[in-house]
């Protein structure tokens, strides 16, 4: 089973991928803070999807190259270390902030989405709500952005199984490994893309939140990882200038729609091809061992730093934006939004340093003991579920008491 030539390395930091993460999270933050500046900043999520598909597939294929198989237990433990601790801390913080600052009338809606986010089904919660008149307007909650994390987690659960199915076919029928993987992963990706187009026409909300309609974005990233050996052979050193053009074109395909596109009912549809193709172009053009003119900008320390904290920044910025008006009692003006972005960056850096890194690294008391991770996550989940089950009832009693003109403690 020869895969080494087809699998890009993921063991070192890829500056262009860190830059893509920085662009993606910056787009989302701009959209949430200044929607007039980045009306389609939600496109940053699509960039994240493609990057995740590329990196995870490369990781899995390298394991196949080394061992001839995929260890689901090891893969899921790595993903849990990377994703769950910071997410659970945010959900606990949002739960506490909801009790402390949110109006009673919002408690039930907030906690139903907090619980959905804790189980990584927030995208389906919003998809179902979009079909019900009582919830169809999808009013914002502090954890609404967890929909994309839910899609990503579901991808992590299903994608390795597809690769394992392809490996089974290889062993059973003696088919070429790379070709079998390309057929299996390509077929699933194509079906998902077709479903996305059809569903966008019928119901753009369902298409936006559906894992099945979004899965192809991860899939094309995965296919790029699989085909990485064939693509460089098409370009020798004399094509460096061509790669530079491709990288700049890719950047334009991401940035231009972010600041100009405003037809939400047509998205994802065909429009999502722009950021997806742009992301693929930048990953390809910035492959290790090549030179491209945007490398200097991508390699700037602030860009790399934002890419490094992008996950925590994505998690924390929206709750900070949402709860600030509740705390201050007034809407956040544009000048204050600048301060909130700065605060979000600080909190993200702290989260990266004290939550993400200790769990992700295998050294130390936390990283070397899976039971510590499991125990911490169990405690966090129990806290979220406890508040989620008790708080709505308390809120209902409070509202009844207010309606009767008496104190809830009378």
C-alpha cells in the first residue's frame, strides 16, 4: 500500500493554512461586529471547513501509510483533546452569564441551544427551528455560532469511517488504494454538493445548517490532500509565477465575496464555490517547498498569531459581543466594538494558553492521562445540563411572579 507520495505532511506549521485560519476568523468577527463592512463574513466558516477537510484527511492518510489502518480510538481522542475542553469552558461560561445577565424570558431559548451545542447538534437544532413559525426568525443566542462546530464534529465522526470502508474494499478486492479512496470520497463529495444545490433552491436555511449539504466542503479539502502527489508533478520550478497568480486569485475569491455578497437566500448554492475554490487554491499554491508572492504577508507574526488562536477566538468573541449590551444596558456602539474585539483576542489567547494547549499536549498531568480529559469533560457537561434543566423552570416562576406584581421570593 503506497501512499507516502500522496500525503502532505501535517507535522509542521503551514504558514498559508495559519493565514487562512486568520482570514476566516477575521471575516466572522467582522461580520458579527460590523455587518455592513463584511455582509458575508459568514463565508469564513466555509474556509474553515475546507481547511479541516484537508488537514484531517492528510492526517488519516498518513496513518494509513504508516500502519495500513486507522485507529478510531486514537483519532477520536486527539479530536477530543483539540476541540472539547475549550468548547465546554465556553458553554459553562455562557450558562453562568445567562443566569447572571440575560432576561428571564430568554433563559429557555438560550439553554435549549446550549444543551444542543454541548452534544454538537446545534446545527440540527437551528435547522429544525427554521421550520417552525415560533422560532423561524432564528433570533441570536450566545451559542448560535456552535452550529459550524457541530457540523465539523459530525464530519470527524463520519469521515474516518468512509476511509475505513475504502480500505476494506482495497483488502477485499485488491483494488489500488489511491484510486479506491478517490472514488469513495469523490462520490460522497459529489452527492453532497448536488444535495446542497438542490436544497438551497428549496430551503436555504436547511442547506446552510445541514451536515449533508455542507459535507462536500470538507470533502474537496480531503480530495486535495489525497491528490497532493499528482498536482505538484504538473508544475515545475518554472511555474512559481503561476502559483503566485493562483494564490492571489484564491485570496480574491475569498475576500471579495465577504465584503460584497448580500443575497443570503442564494447561499450556499453555487456562490459558496468562490471561497471553497479560493481556499483550495491557496493551500495548493502554498504547498511546502514552493515560493509564492503572498508568503511574506501570510508569514507575518500577527497573521500567524491570529491563526494560532483562531479556534478560541471563534468560540469566545460572539458570547462577549452578545452579553456586553446586557451588562451595560445599551447597544454596543462601533467604538466599543473595537474594544470588544481586543477583549476577545485577550480571552482567546488565555484560552489557548491555559485550556487548549494543556489538554492538547500529551505531556504533563493533563495531556498524558485520558481519564483527566474524560473527567473534566464529564463535569463540564454535567454542569451545563444541570443549569439547562433547572434554569428554564426558575425563569418561568420568575416571570409568573412578575406578572402577578409580587417578588418571586414572597
